[in-house]
C-alpha cells in the first residue's frame, strides 16, 4: 500500500527576526522549522513518486529568497537611518555659516557684498554679471568679467551701484551671461548664502536648509560649505 505524500509550498511563508514577539515567531517560519518540515516531507513522501532534486532545490531557493530579501530590507533600513542621523548632525552645524547653493537671488547685507561663481560651459570672450533689485526689477550694476576659459568663474559685487553709491541692503537678482559661439548665453550661478535654520525631513520630503532672507533649499543641493 502506497503512502500518500504531502507537498508544501513555502513561497508564501515569511521569516522574522528573533527580536519579534513570541506570537509573531510562532506564526512565522524560521530556518530550524523549515528544515524540520522539509525532513518530514521527505520522510513521508510517496515512495512511488519521490520528490525530485529540482523540487527540493526550488523550495530551498524560495526559502532563501524570502529570508535574504528580509535581511536586505533590514540592512537598507539601518543604513538609511544612519545616513539621516549623519546628515542631521552635519546640517545643524551649518546654522550661522555660509554655503554655496545654485540660484539667482542673494542677500546684500549692510556694508557687505555678494559673492558667487558662474558655471561657464565653454570658453568665452566676454562674461558679464547683471545685478537687479529683486523687488523692483531696476538694474543696479553691470559687472564685466572679461574673457574666461570654461569652468567656475568666481565673482564679487561690492554693493556699489552704477552711480557709485552703496546700494540698500536687501535681496538682489544675479544674472550671468557669456558670449559663446557667436551668441549671448545665460549661465547658471552658485551664490553664497547664510544658513538661518534647518528643517528635518520626513517620509515624503528630504532635509532642507533655510537661508537668511531667501527660500529654503534641499540639503543635498549645497555645493560648498564656506
């Protein structure tokens, strides 16, 4: 008389870490339980139709895949937590300091200056910076930087307007242009700004750095800490 065998599909079973509750451990399949069930299945299998090597390997692979994915997910979660903690510590240390961030607006402090850098994609015979009042659109100053090769082109506006007088403190728009391949081209700029505070990220948004007198920027957009 043949003994009726049983076949168990382990693909839907889950593996949980040892730190889980007792109830969770009983409802989950661990490595020891898996081996016991596999041994029982082989012992009580139908002698006339024994489990093939391919079936055994498939079930082992299913178990290994589930366990491996859970271990990998936990490792990624631990890694992400470590990165967030490191970023938070670094971000809070920036409060009060200046950073270089991409943008078109900068704050002129009383008796101070505006600094930045132009991202020049190709060499140019003429690089210029136009400074305008961000509120009124009035052109305050034009700075001629002359000829430059491709790369970062630093610039400084000392706060003096086109009439030779000190401009009022406030927010100003910076527009950089260069004559490249026979046409005037608008260029991207990185501007220096002071960090006022930091907003921690959550599940949907990342960490942000709030700039004095300006909008906030993503922490990962900071080009340089000055």
